[in-house]
C-alpha cells in the first residue's frame, strides 16, 4: 500500500503562510532581531534534520550585521518586514 506523503491542501497553505515571503535570496527584517538574507528554504526530512525537531519546513538565514548563519522554523509574523524579494534563481543563490 502506498501512503500519500503530501500534506492536505489546507496544511500546505498553513506551511506557506508560516514561511511567508521568505525565499532564497530575499531580505527581511524584524522588530527584535535585525536584518536577514534568506539563504535557503528547507522542506520535509531536510528541514527536520536541520533543526532536529518535527517540522515541515525551516529557513536558513544570514544575519547581515553579524554574518551568523542560522536555521530555524519561526513563523512569519507581523513583526517581520520584507525588504526585497530575490531577483535571482535558486541556483544563483546557492552558488554564492
């Protein structure tokens, strides 16, 4: 028997809402942490392994002031502000 590993449509929508506009190459800031570049958006097993917890997604970010790279699954909130979307492809961002 084959199991469907895709979450139901509403669950996918919830995940996309939690990720927000973060995509590889985008820049955002928040009211408490500073300004960040999104290096990657991870999903599924890759995300779970990266943050060592049960999650459907995670983002890898670089803090612009400190250069620290972190991986987290904190949901997009009203304190987060998109500065600019990526104009580069995922391959171009990964090659940096």
